[in-house]
């Protein structure tokens, strides 16, 4: 069942989203060659807790960290640790926080120093794909219109959309119905209604869309070792259009 949020609940979710966006800003400022992904994780957890929140991911189905850090060919769910960032890397950071009983969820992929033109274009396409998906989250559209908008844009740019992992509803639980694929035919699934809150999150590869889950049962990489980027916002469907809740 898709849970519709009241205006008061949306205000609370905006608070959680704002905390996540602020955490992204703090961590992004620390990204540079020579830092470890573990240090970024510690920084994020400290900021979230110092501001009254709880990291959504830590302990979730046993996940050992507060953020997901996904470098280069890692698509999603990379585990922070001793890995040292190098000039030219890209790093996807997925950060979630609980504040006043509601979750916020946001991902961005960042450059580490100077990156290749291929990586720059991947980041641009993925960010624009997220914007296309958000723009489709309007009252009266069907759920699949979001994924269709993402897929159409990405494939027109010659890149591919990951099929095995999808966006999701969000609220008092981090993952709620409905699932939101980043691909598919338009005009399918439930009608979008005011009060729906959706985590829209394109994952885009420079190579093929196929992925592999590593032996830690978390880390997902591209099957062909091509670069991957991940952008996500928590978005409310309102009568006035899509409202991005993960903004500072």
C-alpha cells in the first residue's frame, strides 16, 4: 500500500531531507585525493548525529556503515573503509537520515580532483536524468512515466540505465511501496497522487546496464567494469508539482 503523507508529515520529511542535503555539502567539501572513504563516513555520521538525526543505513539489514561510498565502477552500496581516493576517481555517496521519525534519502556522484571528459559527461547525464524523472512526478501521471523519462533521456545520450536496482517510496520507513524502476514503458502503474513521496534515483553506466553483486553481498559493480554514477532525491508529489525535499 502506498502511504500518502499529510502536509504536516511533509514538513517533517522536509526537515529530514534538509539534514541529508546539508550532510552531503559537508562531506562533499572533504572529498579530495588522499582521503579514505571511512573518513567520509565518519564525517557524515558525526554531522547527522550532532544535528539530532540518526543514520538511516547503519545496521540496516546488517549494513556496517552510515553512508554508501561507491567509487568508479561501483554502482551502489559500496562499503566505506580504507580505500584511498585518487585523482580522477568519481565517488557516489548515498546518504540517509532519520529525523523526527521520518527518513530523507539522497545520492550524488562527485569528482575527485580533475576527472576525464567521459566521467564528466556521465555525471552530467545522470544528474539531468534525475531532473527528467523528477519532472515526471506530477499528479495524474502514471508511476512508469518517471522511469520512462529517465531511460529515454539516458539512452538518447548513448549511456545505459541499471535495471536491477530501483527507486522507492519513503516515509517512516526508508523503503516503502512503490518500487520505481528507472526504465520501462510509459502509462503503467498507479496514478501519482498528492502526498506520495518518492526516492527517485537513476543509476547510469558508460557501458552496459548489467551489474554484479560482490561476495560481501552489498557492493554492486558494473559487469563490464565501466564507470557508473548515481543521483537521487526525495521528492513529494503535490498539486503544485514535484517538491524536492532533499534541499539545503
